[in-house]
């Protein structure tokens, strides 16, 4: 089978997952790869689970990543990372934003937010990056750039030069937000697991 | 140079390059971004039409006038536009006309998953199905040539994974297409029975000519691999199959999938051991092939519901899947359904409707979420505009007394789309029901498109705004009131009064979508921990900014838009609006 890098981005509507996937697709194209992305729009975006598939390589057919085939699972929220764990490859890498967003039934006290998600994920996969992306974004004064922090962490594991990433961010982000997004990316790119 | 485009952006680009002059659409997931992107190009006209039927009629007029025209809708929109489509097939075109239908297998954001390929066969018009963004652009240009060459509208079908899939596209230049001459031609363009009979004969000839053309069309191609499995597929199903089976199988990829190129199928079938049709939803290709005498396997092994996937195709054809799952997730994880945003103007209405325990006939929009827990304040949701007719039907079945506890709720854009005629019926046939127009000044669910009530066109040019109160009055509604859904007490009082009244009422619940112009929140909701009894009344608002921490409510200030509904419903005055 042709070599393809599969990246699954999972989180909650409103977390900037679609923008992150667009930057990824752009950087892949500029690196001379074929690329396909599948996005979520519409009703699910109103605070529901959102998942986006990104695939790049010499030749890409399906826009969807098959179960068990994700080289990277980028979890924007802990519960969503757990929900989409079956997509991860055996030796795939799990990158998770250390943030909990409660679904309605948890807010209403009808269901419990699963405790100890981090340790469950770590135990299962053996090599999770738990990133304080929310905290890093807050320090930069913009909670909305969590997506770029996570992209920065992901970029540590992909063989694409940093300037290519920043060029892609530049192309995909509105002018007034370019600098803050690049800053967030750099924070993620230089972040080291504790 | 290539750029990454969604299928929808690629269709818009393709229309631009094909020299399309006029485009019309009604927004609907997964089709909406096509018109949004098309109008960004110079020298084109695009509009949000009130509904899909009008959009197609505008497209028809533009084509009649000699221009290339594009008409766009989601799958269920074509039901609304089916009336003009079926007869437009007889009339044909002057300037090329393409109807884009964006189908939604798996119902990511739709009320059904009908397969609109059947419309192509029903209307006897050619069907084109791209499988990625490059094809979306290139095939659309072919569609216009086909439309003009064969004097026919063309149905161009996307599915969610193509429309909202992104892949590289090599851009081209805009082709300058001169307007074709306009000439009055009554026998062709006026479908009186005497002329329509002649045109129908022509349609049947055209169908045969198209079938011959399909045999040689570059949109249909054979990709030879292993000869054990022969796969016939179109659209994204081809991509899934290719992913699943790779070089192991051979493929007949259909880009022009109606009329079917039966000769090409025969050539393919003769050289493979076992023939499969891989298609989502209906056995559209399969049944035609079986009727033509081919021995194919299709829905015997593939589901007729939902989306396909590479895993599913591999398992059903080869018996095993190359995709192994290594990690499991724990059972019983809390689901995360979509919900109304903090500060959503619909929230107060559904809180009150639930409290009043009324029967609610619903409609299509963000507010359909009012059907979900904890509100569960919706009894029906059928299609665009159905709420008003349904409420009248309930009244005629169960009587006027029953109507005293029935409310129809309908969004502003939906009301314009197809609620107006329902309201006319309510008046004309002496109903006594209550209609709430949830006027949030936008088409919210699909991503905030303007509509005739907002006072702006798709290009944000100012225009005459349809005034719902005036329209209701003109239709004959005597009791029209406008309320602010942030004022619960008044809202409840008005709804109760209008329900009690034995004549038609229209209540306009007016406040802009909170995402449209996010309010500058300079206030905050303060919780008085001593007064909060932990009764959870405020949680019944299903606001994502409110949660239960320990035994008290807490407010997430990061997302709170300070609508103050929680302050209003708290029976212990434990919540109040303070300064930030």
C-alpha cells in the first residue's frame, strides 16, 4: 500500500479544528504531497463532537482515515481524544490538549465526565503528549489559538521545516490574526513534554 | 499551480472558469459554500433565492436569456425545485444550465438521506458525479458543454465527503462565453400540452443520444488492475473502493453516471471474474445493470443506509479488512450532541414552551435542537415550512380546543422559504392557531447567510427587507406581536394570551443570532453561594455556560454571553447580573 500520513483531529465544535486542518493541508501541498481532508460542517458544529481527517502522501484516494490507521490523533479535548482512540495506529502518536469540556449531560449532572482519561490514554498507548495548550494560549492572551499550539506540537514529529508551517499559517489565517497564530505555533513547536 | 479547495469551492471555481454569469441557490448543508465562493469572483451575479424552486426558475430565465447558469441546493432542496426541473427537461436550455445537488449520505446535517441520482433518471437528464475537488471543477466545465450540446439541464451530484472534502486543484482561466441570442420560441419554451407532447419525443431521443455519448465520454474510465474483482463505482465510493482494494481489483469509474454506458460496462464485465457495484444508498446503477442482464453484486452485500467506507468495502468484497483496530475506548462515554449556544435567542422560547407543556410543530433550523433534552419541546419536524400546515392539520383533526395548546415554531429564513404559504392557508381556511417566527435575523444553521428578511443581499448590498409583521398583517393576521426572547416573563405572557385567543396569531420573537455579531460582554453573572440551593432550575436552560460544581451552580465566564435567562429563572435570586 502507498505510504500515506494520516492525521485525525478530534474535538468540540468551535475549537478551531477546521482551520488547523486547513493549515495542515496547505503545508502538505506546499511540501509536494497529494492531500485530502474531510471536514465536519452544519449541525454538528454547534458544540457537538467534531472530527476532521487529514491524509497526505504520494497518492491519496479515500478522504477518510480507516479505523486503526491514524499515525497521529490530535485530541483537542480529552473526552473526544478517548472517543476517537480506535482510529489510532498501533504505533501511532497521541497528542492531547489537557482540557475538559463538559457535554450537556455532564453539565446537567446526569452523566459523569470520565475520570482519569489521561492515565487511561497513557496506559493504552504508552506514548501520549499531554499538552497544556489551553494554558499556553491563555498566556499569549488568546484562548482561540489552542489549535495552533497543538499544530506546533504535531509539527515536531513531521519532517517539514518550521518556515513552511508559518507560511501556511500566513496563507490560511486572516491578516489581523497571523502573528498571534504564528506565536502560538512556535510555542507548541518548542514545547517539551515534562 | 495547485491550491487546496473544498469540493464546494472547486464547483464555484469551475462555474467561474466555465463562464457562468448567473447563479442562484438557497443555503443548505452540505452545499452552502458554493454560492458564497462563487460571488467572490468578478463579473458574475449570484443570489440567495427565497427557496430552491425560485432559484431554479431564476436559473431557467438566465439560461433562456442566453447566459450560462448555475443553480445549487442540498438534496432535499431538489424536492422543492422538482416541479421546474421535471419540465425544464422538456424545454432544455439556451445558455448551459447545471443544477448542483449536494446529497448527505449518513445525514450529517439533514432530515433524510434520499439519493438524488434518481432525479436524473426521473427527469431524463444527464448525471455527473465528481469524486474529488479537481474533478468537481473539471467535470463542471464538461457539464456546461454537455448541457449546450444536448440542449438539456445537467444534474451535478456531490455528496458530503466530496463537498466538504478538500484536495488540490489546478486552476484555469475564465472562459469568456458570449451571451447566446435570445429568440422567442413558443413550441420549445411554452409547455402547453400541444407543445409538451412534441418536446417529450425530443427528450426520449436525447436520452438515447446521451447514452451513446456516455460510451465515449472521458468522464468514464477503466482502471485495470487484478481481474478477480471488477468494481463499478462513482463519486466518493470509487475513492473508498480504490483505497480498500488497491491494485488487487479493476475499476470502472463513472463520472457520467446517467445514462449508463452499457457498452463500456460490457467490455469491463467480460474481463473480470466477479462484478460489484459499489454505491452508497440506492441501488441506482445496480438495478439498471441487472435490468440490462448483467450479473452484478451490490446491495446483497452493501447497506442501503448511511455512508460506505474503505473498511466496509474491503470486508464485504474480500472477506477481510486490511485495517486492524488496536485500541478500544471504554463503553458508555457521554455523548456530545450539538446544543444551543450560550446566549442563543431560541433558548428562552423553548424554555417557556416546555414550561407551558404545549404541542409544538417544529421546523428546520438550529431551533430544531429544541426537540432534544432537556427541552424536548418539539412534537414534529418534517421539512422546510411544514410547521404551520401541520398545526392547521392538527386543529382540523382535533378541534379548536386542541389548537389552544398548539404552537408552530419556524425560523425567519424558513418562514420566507416556505412558511408564507402555510400562513396563507391558516387564514384562508379559518384556523385559529399560534405561530412563532423565531427571527434571529439570519440563516443560522448553515453558517449565517442573508435572506429576504435581513435587508442585505449575498454580497452584503443593502436591499428592501421583508417585514414579517407587515406580511402577516397583509395575509390577514389580526394579532401580530413582536417580543424579545431575552424577556421571559413577557414572552410567557404573550404566548399564553395568543394561545388563548381563538384566532390566528403571529408572534415574532426577534433577536439576532448571538454568533452573528458576538455581543461585547461587559457584564457577568454572579452566583451568590449562600442563596443557591442547588435546585438546578437554571440548568434546565441547557446553557453550556452553566454547570453544577459540588452542590452549587457555576458560570463559565469565558463562554457566557450574559443573556441573563438564568437570572430570570432562578427561584432563589441566587444569580444576578454584575459588572465585569
